[in-house]
C-alpha cells in the first residue's frame, strides 16, 4: 500500500504544508513520475487531495497534495484568504519542490486540479511548461462561479465588488469585519436558510460532517477574496498557452456547480485536449470521496498520465 509523508516547502515568503503520497515499495534509489494536486476551494490536503493522492500513489506516482497559502496548516496572513493569483503560484512552488526530490523524474511531472483547483491548475499549467500533462476532475472556473452565483439582480457582481470595498474601508478604520462562509455550517443551518439545492446540501454533508470534515478546513474566507475571484478567469488564454495534453473528467449528473459545463468549455478551448470522460451517475461532490466514482476517475487519470506523461 502507499504511504504518506508530511512535508513543508517554501513559496519564497512562508512555508506551505504538504503531504507526499508515496507508492508501495517506495525507495529513494529510483525515480518516479510525480503529480502536483490543486485542491478545491476551502479544502485542505487531508480531504479530496488525499483521496486522489492515495489513488495515484497506488498506481506508482509520487503525489503531492498541499494546503494553499493562508489556509490549513500553511503560513500566510490574512488567514483564509482565497487569492487566485496566489493559489496559481502555489502550484508552481509545488513543482519547484518536486524538482528538488532526487526520486522524482523531472521530465515526468504532471498536475491534477479538482473543482476550483482545476481552474487554478489550468492557469499554472499554461505558464509553467515543466508541467508535462494536466488532469482535471470536475473543474470549476471560480471566477465564472462567483460572477454567476447571485442572479437575483442585474449587476450583482458589481454590487459584490462594492461591498468588498466598503468592508475594506471599515477594516482600514479599525472595525472588525467577519469572514465570509463558503457553505452553511450545518444541515440545520442550510434548512433555516431555505436551501434545498442538492449540490449545496451535498457540499455540507461532505465538508461539515464526519464524512469529510477536517479541523483545518474552516469554511471561512477572508472578505477581500471575493473581489479577487470576481476578477479572475481561469480559462483565459487557454487556446493560446495550454499546449500540454489535457484530460477532463466530469460527473454525469448536471448540477449547480456547473463543473460539467466548465469542463466542456475548457475541453473545447484547449488545443491539445485528449479525453473528455463522464463518470455516469456522479454529482460534483460525489466525485470527492464516493469510492466507485473516485476509483473510476483515478483509473482514467492513470491511463491518461501513462500515455502522455510517461511515454
């Protein structure tokens, strides 16, 4: 069976906390292909990244999952900041770290991005061609998601940006400003808000119950994050810069995360897209930890990486 090693590596400002998932029979005397894993928004390395990291390690890869800067056990202030530019740069630093490991074959480094991490991995891969192949699972363009999130009134994204500005002014004056929540903290809270959307409820059941909960995943984001995400487009310049082979994996059940349509948009723009795989019956959050769905995704990723990373 695969094993796990806790590691830290620098992003030139502070340390990032990671977990290396190592193949069965691992030895430093040989070299292995390696995958840097970009996790979903609000997620930490012990959650979805670990599920996929273990699966890839079981198939012979060194897989690195890590907490983004400002989150989990990684350094950085303000805490719980979700800054797309920083998250993309974290992936590059993860690749830097992998290249320093004598047991990693630098010509066989790939990336895997899941949910919002899928979009971040796209951005990183476009501008870091040390990443030789890119896999994505239920990829989400988080900028599109935030711009689309509130359809209650025309120009709601502008209203959200103005709200961030007002909060920044208040914070600069010394006022306390609460962090925002990603999802309801409990199913009861979701019910009190009148939330009945299947995907939101599945997110709560994954992140906020013993099924997937981790104490370092706070379900909070610093309020300045929202303006940064609203101005971000993960797929900008894909048609020009994403020259590496691409695998897209989506769930077969369409839902309100729109990862299926984001995945299709990515697939259609990428000049070197190799495979668009649909996991029939799976919803977005079921792709995080449902064993049969994760197994299918990992098997698909293994086939892709063997063809386009190891050849």
